[in-house]
C-alpha cells in the first residue's frame, strides 16, 4: 500500500472529554499547537455540548477562536444541536461534526434522544451549515457494538450513515466507541457501508479498549479505507460508554503507516513530545506503545 492516508487527530476533543483532571483553555491551545508543530493538519479541538454533560469541553469557544482563522490546519468541533451550532458559528467554525449512533441505547445515554430524534435535530444544523458555508462531518457511534444494546448489525450502521451522507455530510466517521471490534468484522462493516457511502468518504474511528484497533485499521485499509481518526497518546473515551478506553494512539498509527511506506508528514519526536506534555498535565503515562518504547530509550 503506497497511497495517502489522512489522519484526523481527535486528542484535544475525544482525548480530553473523559479525563478526570480538567485541562484548561491555555493548556488545550498549547496541546493543539504542539500537534500542529508535529505535522498533524486536521485536528478536532472541542465540542459545543452541554457543560453539565461534558464539563471538560467548557471553553471550546475560546479554543476555537484561537484557531478558526488559521490556515495551517483544519479545525473541527462537535455540535449536537442548533444551540451548539450557533455557538460554533459565532466562534467562526469552518468544519463541524454531528454525532449519531447506530444503537438506540447509546443515543439515549449520550445525547438524550432516540436515533430518529437525533437525525431530526441534525437536519436544521446541516442545512444552516451548508447555507453558511460550513462543512459538516458525520459520526456514527457503536458501529461494532454498543455498551447498552450489545451486538450491532451492519444494516443499522448503513441506515444511519446513509442518512447523514444524504443530508450532506462530506465524510462519515465510523466509531467503534467501545473498541470491541475485530479485524474481519471491521472489514465486513467497511465493505457493507461502502456500498452506500463512497469508501473515500469513510473514516475509521476505532477505540482501542481490547487492543484491536491497529489490526482493525489495517483490515479496513485492505478494504480501501484511507481516513483514520486517532488521538495522541491513545487518549480518549466517552463518559457515556462505560469501560471504554482511548482512541487508537496517533503515534502507533504513524509508526504503522510509515513502516508500510505511507508517508504521514508527522515528526514522531515532536508528536511524542506533545503526548508527554499532555500526559504530564493529566497525570498518567501515555497508553501509546510507541510513546512508551521511545520514552524508554
Ligand atoms: P438535553 O438535556 O436533552 O438538552 O441534552 P436540552 O435541549 O433539554 O437542554 C438541557 C440543558 O442543556 C439546557 O440548559 C440547555 O440550554 C443546555 P439549562 O436550561 O438546563 O441550564 N444545552 C446546551 N448547552 C450548551 N451547548 C449545547 C446545548 N444544548 C443544550 N449544545 C444534549 C442534550 C445533546 C445537549 C446533551 O445530552 C449533550 O450535550 N450531550 C453531549 C454528549 C457528548 O458530548 N458526548 C461525547 C461526544 S460523542 C463521542 O465521544 C463519540 C465519538 O467520539 C465517536 C465514537 O467514538 O463513537 C464522536
Ligand atoms: Mg470516540
């Protein structure tokens, strides 16, 4: 495989949204700067969600204002409804992400509504974004299993992915929210969804709870997927996905891709520096195997 892969760094959002130690605006800005300096280009930097639900993301408006006019990166923020949309637009968002679930149980727990209701909430958000010239990415969570509903059929993922795609999302990110997937299942899922949304517009957002994320990514790449969501240091998790741990670590993804002859443009030493710095702030060592290996040298 010698093609290009696009990495969407989600550490400043997914990575920090579940951390017990709150990370302030200035520290988040410094983390994002360090990620950009390491060569990452597309970074999810915050969420315009209820401060009661996710206090860790308070100040996302301030964070976004620091980056929205920058041209050295692409900055994404999560938006669950019109209220969030208005705040994101006021902070000059250029790319937002709406987030739905393939399962009813997670939808209820995460955003307090059914999957169908969530789609109704997203419709005006996507329509307004389009008329305001803001691009919209769409997430589908629990694509390989749900902490509440158990196994999820590919058809449930297809249904939601297709709705988001038809609404006008430019890319659909498939979230293995609790990291239960295994390679053949990931591969089958990508093949199934790619029958309805172009493979080039599918992203793999795999959490690494069971240590399967890299294998699942590789399986997805064999199927043709070329967009990977990852978080520096393997940070991440969702408070509404009990037991789930972090996203696949960006260092581990970069190491695998570079080893396969796929250039990422990422400076590993600088990325590990960014990871070490944020790990110090949250008070625990990085989960990334590559960071651990390089730090031990
Ligand atoms: P709700 O309680 O049903 O909303 O929450 P509501 O409309 O009834 O409003 C309740 C209160 O929230 C009101 O305030 C609203 O103003 C406020 P009060 O009058 O009580 O003071 N509110 C807001 N405040 C700020 N920004 C907003 C907003 N909307 C309402 N946008 C809601 C529904 C969706 C808001 C809530 O459940 C929520 O914020 N959930 C977010 C959960 C979240 O962020 N989860 C993590 C991200 S998803 C994820 O991690 C998965 C992903 O990584 C992919 C994967 O791994 O699968 C993306
Ligand atoms: Mg996630």
